[in-house]
C-alpha cells in the first residue's frame, strides 16, 4: 500500500464531503399517537353519573 500523501488525504476528504452533501436532510421525526381513537357509545354511558362542577 502506498504511503498517504497530503493530496490523497485531500481527495478523500473532498469525496467524503460530496457523499455527505448527497445524504437527505436530517429532520426531527415529530410526535404521534399510537393509541387507537376510542368512541364512547350509548351503552358505555348508560348508568354513569353526571359530573358536578365545583
């Protein structure tokens, strides 16, 4: 293997910079809810006491 010369290192760094530029932009993923939506049916609410305000 040949010894590393400054020009070889420079070429490798330029190549690495090109690869880095071609990668997609890093963005935050954001938040999401994995729980399913729950809809209360009439049967769910039968027999429940009304809530009183204080």
